[in-house]
């Protein structure tokens, strides 16, 4: 056992330490690149601000741009666009005949489009309720450089756009890996030393190992984080000093061009891509310590999220070895290797066709995925259990309006209640009608049995959306055949879809019509397999017809009927076509069932995440029902 | 001897392969998606052939995509670079595609007054989103008045005349109606709403479902349905078609898609929708959908694509599509053609478009339909007043938009 636990500790320590180190390395790279982009954007915004003053004063922007490039060797191919004109350019090809200022050429359409897009974003963002759009564009180029574009403005008026290529940053110093080996060694050594003192219980050993592992991993993660935080502080100080330099450079160029100098605003240069100041660089070029530590703290939270995953995996791994799961799994795999080999193709198929979409559905149910953010990464739109709490904790089934207390038909519990009533009534109708018809058809010596059977199965054979549309037409207020008949007998026509109850009646009728043939076929099959000598014996004993039915027929039907009812409940619960096509949820969503509601949330409101949560709840309800049903009836016992 | 022969053959074959490769190289292939069927498809294909005959270097592969899957296919395929170079679709999804990015190529760079001048202003306006033009307008569709000449000789010009004429022809007991249209569908109702100067969004893209003009339009509709009783209850497109074909509806408000369903025995006439006396003599202003031709952003042949788009929206192509495909081109110059001008259907829609308003192309538009439908159903069934139902719809649209934007 000690050997097993030690192996687990070493493996888990290796995975945990390498994982945490890799996370830190990725974080350092991302941070380095992020800060590089941030300072590049700051430089370019300074140029844009100065160019705005130059354009407004009709000074030589081309000279300003060339001087700027000389000042910042990492920035190249600076181009300033205004309308259809290229007003300044340091791009390699733009010399001689091609030198700015000139009209934009066909190959430069992208620049023109980008300038217009940025302008449109700025206009859009003036409206505080509109969805935010990026005012700064950053895009990686195939060469590894970064293309940054910012709007050029003067006094709030858009004058164009400045774009530049920025060379990639120098690679950052990698975080220390040495501590990782300590994580590997220390817990193993301690465990070895102490293992003799521990009682002979695998859980105690496993617990001790996990505790040791966790402490070591947390210490290691702390070391890695400190490296990250130090690097970031250095980058901030650098950015602050650059901003101060930029500000004085801008003022100098403005004076040189004999313009009325406009004081530079360095605090508007350190911004996110919505041009909202990040607040770390103050007006004078100082670093705001509080804002910086807030940023560090949020970085730490992001790092910790990844870390939990790594630590979780390490702990599970350690446990698996220490408790002996890994060993038994290995033994099973080895013992039944042919069986596993044969099922691999099917398993893979299931994985691709069932489990991955299913897991994807569950994953997006924890996000705020919708039509506006469908290209965002999952973790950027992660909302945890928000969707579920929003659905499940909304108990306002009744709402009070000017018209008095009314039912809020959009409420989840109303829809759930309605769906349950819908399912119960439908299955009841389907089973009783199907059974009744089956009993009639099972009469000995009935003539034309085959014809009746064919005739009664027809509703099932017609595609159900066609049936649904026919019934919908029959329930029409003015021209529907049902109201015509009512009028024939002197009644007043009914507006079927006006009240929840009559609307419910329409979908119940339609679905009843659709569902009895299935039950009839099932019952008929089962009825025919009941041996006739049972009835003979019963008759000899003097049992009545009713007694025969309850004592022989029903129990014999049970094994066939119960699975059919289970299936039928699930089908009816998710019977999309009938409510969607016949009542269409009228009036005001009162006859909507859960699945049609989920559909409408996803494809009419475009709230995919919320709809996914809705579907997961439907799944849980049905799974709970299935388990319960199986337990109660033991229907699957014989299989 | 034999080896020389073989060698010659080989060289010739190689040469063929190379020339073949060179030919393929010179050809630019554009993939174009559209949703046309029947006569529209035949006319479209003819126009494509005309373009290929005039432009040697470009071949065009057209693909007809079934309408119900079309928009989702564009949304899924184009941003990932697996879509067509050029595609044709109505303007209602345009705003959403612009917002989601990497789908539509902005065309402002290509545009000049000569090119934009040939289009009906309102159709070009429909192709504009956030001050940029994202497609060129190809065809427009809007509803107009279609009447049975046997029942009505002189189509009404004002709403008062309309109600008077309709009342004369209505006999609900035998299921005969003077006027029939899908008024509970918000798209059809919009002609009344816009006539009163209403609308579902204001200039700042904020929903305005319950603005007073909208309520007034609904109140007028209710006097037609409930007071004058000149309209059938629970209308649906199938019901309207069968009433009209049975000669039981004298006038119908519908679009070009309706004409294909009219039976041959009915002698139809087309007229501009009447003016509304209740709205100070303003004309009814139907919503217009505009089919635009878009260039997809990931396309590798944008110059050729733009050449094709320019040709497709030009006069020559427009005349073919109008006369053979029964389309109503957005290009004004098409209607100068003598044959087009002589066509009663084409000229009727050309006259109607003068009062039509492009349907908003905001991404938020999709949030509006379902609350609007609920409200319309509640109103026409009299289970709610226009004001209350539209207040509720306003609340719901606002709620949906805010839930999406949080």
C-alpha cells in the first residue's frame, strides 16, 4: 500500500507542479503580450491625439508620423487615413509616386473599411443602451506583429484613423520550475517517513497523501504567482514612464509646428478596446497603486480558476492510486480487453454523436450565450448557475396589473404545471382509448378486423404535422368544421384559441387522435399473446367478464403496457409539434409546454444559454421520472 | 520508332495537362447562393449566364439554398470561410450579420453617385446599417391591393371608400367578405401602422411598440374587424387565398408571392393601397423587404464579386428578372423599359413602392416579432385593448433586449 500511495503522490505531484508551472508560463506570456498591446495602444493614441491637432490645424502630418516612427523603433508602417485619403504613411511601399498624401487605392480598402467601422463604433457607443462595440482594433498579423488601429479625433469630431504595425514583444522570463521538484519530493519524503506511524487503513493513507500534496501545490502556486506579480509591476512602471515621455514629445511637436498646443491627456491613453480608461496611469503619469493591486487581484482570481482545475486533477489522480482505483481499473481493462476493443467503435460513435453535443448543451447552460456574443469564448460569458436560479426562483406565477391579478403564462412553474397536466391527460386518453379499441378488435369472430385495424392505425401513419395543421383548420372560428357543426345545431361558434381551457381542449383532441393507435397496437399484440385457456379456466370457475378483465387481462398486459406508458409519457412531455402548430401557445403563451418554450427562448429570443438551462431542467425532470418509474414498477426486471 | 511515338504522345499529353492547368488558373470561380425557385430561378440563371458570356475570366456556380435553412447557413458558414463569395438575402438579418462580424463586406469604398443613383432611395436605405452600405439592393417586395375585377371595377382610393365598398360586398353568413388580409400578422398590419406615422423602433433603435400612432392604427383596424365587420376572423394566409380563389373575398392586401396562388379563373387587378382619412389622408405605408446582394467578407475574389454584383443589379439583368422571373427590381432604370412599363403587375408594385418603408434592419428586430404577434392576437380577439396589449408588448420587447445586452 505504501508503494501505491507513493506512486500516486509522485505522479500527482508531477501533474500538479507541471500544470501550475504551465499555467504560470501561459499567464506570463499573456500578461507580457497584453501589456505590450496596452503600451502600443497608448503610444498610438498619443499619435492619434497629436495628429488630430495637426489635421485640424492643417499642419504636416506626414512629418509628424515619420518623427514618431523614428522615436518608437518597435512601431512601423504607420498610416493615417482620413475619408478616402491616406494623409500620412510610413509603410515601405508608400514612397516616391505612392507617397502620402494621396487617395486610397483598391488594395487599401481594408484600411478604409476599418476606419469607417471604428467611426461607426464610436457613434454607436454614444448611446449608452446600445451593445458596446470596440473602438480600438488589434489584430495579429501572420508575421507575428500586431496591427493596431485607433480613431483620430479632434474636439469630439471624427477625422479618420491611425493604424500601425507593432513588432512582437521580447519573450518574458519563464517562471521558476525548480520549486516543482520540491513539490514532488517533499510530500513523498514526509509521507515515507510518517507512513509507519499511520494505521493500516487505505483511506487514512490516502487522506494524508492528499493533504500533503495540496499544501505543497499551494506553496508552489504562490511562488509562481509572485514571479508573475513582480513582472507586472515592472511593466506598469515602464508604461508610466513611457507615457510621461510621450506627453512631452507631443507638446514639443505641436510647438514645433507652430500650433496652439493642446495639452496631452495621458490618462486617456491607457484604455481598454472600448477606450474606457483602465485607471492605472494617472493624469501626471503616475501609477495608481490601488488600481494596480485591484488589477493584480483580478489576475490572481483568473490564475486561481485554472489552478483549481489542475489541483483537482492532481488530487483525483493521487486518490485514484492511493485508494486502489487505478489498480482495479487496470485489472478490469486487462481482463476484458477483447470486450473493450469490440465496443470501442460504438463508444466513439456515442461520444461524437451523443455525449459531446450533450456536454456542449450542459456547458452553454452555464453561460450567457446569445445572438450578440456567439463568437465569445465560453469562459468570457460564464455566468455559473445564474440561468438556473433565474428559471427556478421565479415564483411569480401571478402578477398584478391594472386589470387585476392575472396568471403570468411565461412563468416556469405555470409551464411546468401545464406540461404535467398535458402529459397526464394525454397519456390517460391515449391508453384508455387504445385499450378500449384493442379489446373491441380482439373480439373473436369480428368481421373485417384487418380493415378496422388498418383504418385505426391511419392517424399514426399520417405525418403528425399534417394532422396538426388539419385540426388547426377544423378549429377555425368562422370556417372550421367544428364550429359549423355547432352552428348547425343552433349553438354559437366558439373562439377556440381565446381562453386557456378551450385552447387546451384543441391540443388535447389533436394529440389524443394521434396517440391512441400506438397504444392500441401495443395492447392488441399483448392481448393476442394471452393464452385462451386462462379465460376458459376462469369461466369454469364462474368469474364474471369484469373479474376476468381485472384478474387476467390487465396483469398480462402490464409487461407490455408499462414500458409503452413510460415511452409515451416522455414523448408527450416533449411533444413539440402539437402545441407549436395547433394552439401556437395561444392565448398569450398559456398553452405553451416546456419544450416549445425552450424553443422560443432559443430561436425567437436568441438566448441560447438560458434555453440550454431550460432544456437541462427538462432533461433532469424526465430522467428523475424515468428512474422513479423504473423503481416503482420494476418494468425492466425481466430484460 | 515505337519509343519515339510513345514519347510524342507523352509530351502531347503533358502539354495538354499544362494548358488545362493554365486555363483553370485563369478562371476565377465565384460561388453564389440564392433562395430562388421556379421562374425566379430560371431568370436568375439566365442573368448569370449573360454575365459569364460577357466576362471570360469568371465562372459562376450558383446554389439554390432552401429558404428555411438559408439564414442559419450563412451565419454558420460565412464567418468560417466556408460560405459563398456572393449571396442574396433580405435585409432583415443584415444588422445581425454586421454586428456578429466577418460576414458582410462593406461596399462604401466601391460606391459612387453614378452607381447609387440608379437605385430607388428607400431600397438603398434598407441596405444601410450604421452609415455603411453592406449590399446592393436587387429586388424589393411589399404588399399592395389585389382585387377581383369581377366584384370591383373601381378600386377604392381612400379608407372611407374602402370600407364602403367592402361593406357592400360582405355577407359573413355565407362567408363572403369585401376585404381580406392577414391583419393579425404584424407584417401586414404594419402598412396601417406606418400610415399613421407609427413604427416599432425610433431613430435611436429604442423600441416604441406602444407609441400613440401605433395604438391609433390598431383602433382603426378594430373598427374594420369589429365595428364594420368587413374582415374575416382568425385570418391566415391559407384562408385568405382560398377565400379569394372562391370569389369570396373582393380585395386582398398581399404581395407578389400571393399572385402565384391565385387561380386562373380569377381576373385580378392591382392598385395602390388606399389613403387613410383617419390619418389625415396619409397613404398606407407597407413594410418593404429588400433582397440585397452581399459580398462575403472572407471571399478571395472581391473585385470579381463586385463586378458580378454590379451587373446583377444593372438594367440589363433587371429587365430579364422582371419580365421572366416576375421580380420587382430595385433598379429604377429597369422601369423605363417599354415592356416592363407595360406590365400591369410590375408597374403596380413600382407605384406602391413609392409609399413603402423599408423594414428595420436592426438586429433587435428579431426580438419584436413574438411579442407583437401575441399582442395582435390578443387585440383581434378582443381579450385586450390596443393600448394595454401594446404596453405589454413594449414591456416584453424592452425586457428581451435588455436580457440580451446584459
